C-alpha cells in the first residue's frame, strides 16, 4: 500500500518545481530574484521524498518493487539533484 502511494506521489516535487519556474519566468526585473526563496520548500520536499524513496527501496520485498521505488526516488529527488549539479557547474 505505502509503495503504491509513494509511486503516485513521487512526481509531485518535479511538478511543483516546473510550476515555480513558470511563475518566475513571467516576472520581470527584480521580481524573479525576490521570488527565489520560494523554491526552497520545493527543494526540501524533493530531498525528503527522495531519501524516503531510497529507504523504501532498500526495504522492498522483491526486486520488482526495488526497481520501481528506485526509479520513483530518482524522479522525486531530481529537483535536488538538478539544483546540486547547477551549483557545482557555477562553482567550477
């Protein structure tokens, strides 16, 4: 039951981040810069849901569910992964 619910909820951080990007894309000048902190809860949600998905995948009852939950965890954590990669690219 919890596995199916997690798989259904796992795209939520990515969808929220896409909505955030669409919202900030419409802002002009300093508006997009000022709306930047609104992304922090979405990134935090992505980290939390991604880590929980890895936890579920490790404790999965069989290989099929382990594969599905791993893919869902990567999908859920994709926002946090993207932000981390963008930060590293800007540093180097």
